[in-house]
C-alpha cells in the first residue's frame, strides 16, 4: 500500500510553495517579522485585557503587508518548504485506515 498515489500527485508550483513557506514562518517566528506574540504584550495602563488569538493571525499579517524575510530565517525556509511539500503529498485517510482500522468504515464504504 502506497501513501502517495503517483498517478494523481503533481508537484506544486515552486513559487507558490515558497510563498506558503514564508507565510508559515510568520506564524512560527512572529517576533522576527515584528508581529505580536505570546511573550510580549503592549497593554496600556487603563486598557482592558483581551486575550489575542494567536492561532489565526491573518489580519495582523495583512496589516504588516509584504516584508523581507530576515537572513537568519532563510535556512529555515528550506525545511518549512519540505514540510509543506510532504504534508500535501501524504494521504492521511489511507494512513489512518492502515494504523487504526475501523469496522464501521468498512460498513459504510
């Protein structure tokens, strides 16, 4: 059993893949891009505290706009690119069914 179907899988566009890696790096290394993070808080004295949602930073990334990738993260982008490529290539349902077979899934298929 192959987790990757060679007939249906196509390599993604390298430019699109690089864009996705840079975008992911903004989630993993927010301080390097000047984004807010869990460890630094800029709370005004008379302001009520509102817990920011760090799981979805799309609005903050959009406000930041396009920015240059810091030199210290250039080597990491290669690893993130590989991780995204492998994520897109893996057939998770097939992997799940192999590792955790279910009698119910066989009934409904």
